[in-house]
C-alpha cells in the first residue's frame, strides 16, 4: 500500500511524498524538508541532521529507503524511474551508476529531438570546415562543399581587415 506524506516548505508550498507502507517506520521520526536545489525539474525529500544546533549532514529519503549510506561513502546513484523525486516507492527506485542515470531517455523533462542512427557507410553532410582563432576566441563553421568554405573564409577575412 502507498502512503502520501505531506512535506511543507515556506516558499515552495506543500508537496506529497509517496512511500511504501513498509518503509514508513524508517522515516516516521524524521523531520522532512524539500531539496529543491539539486535538480530544477523535481523536488526530493530530505532530512537534515543537527547536533548541538549545528549542521552535520543531510540524508535523502530515497537513499535511506534503498539502504545506501551517505553519498561521500557510497557513490552509487538512485534513479527515480518516473522522474518524480518525491515518488519514493521501491517500485520506482533503482540503484545505478552516474552514466545510466544521466542518459536522456530516462529523463522525462528532456525533449529528444531527432536522433539519427548513423552507420559506418554514412558520412558527415557538412564535411568542410573553416576555423580560425582570433585573440583566443574560436570561430568555426561547417559547409557542404569546399567552394562554400573558401568563399566564407575570404568574406570573413576581408571583414576582419576592414574592421581593423
């Protein structure tokens, strides 16, 4: 069974965290807050540990539920499958590495625009390039034909000599 736990924040309002009923005992004594700075597309639930009114560390709830320690000690990542950082049900969490977690098809907020499968027989369409570095700044542009690249080079260099 899934539980909805409200988390209140001064400026971000109240948001519901989803959690499995069996994991409720792990977090019922924690003071939950929102982490809204680590990812601009979602919030995460966290608990801040203080000792003698001094900050010690923060614990992300998804790491606690999956049994991972502090990120400083254990560099594995928790991936939220649906992209919602407040959905901390075990069915929505998976332990992975940084590379797997950063792949764009696992991030619903990204718009995948036109992925083309290039095989070895295809060559770059614009294979001619003009590139120059002026005062540490690189100027580069690609062209389909060599003639276009040469023409652009002549125009670019004539504009530089006129401006100086």
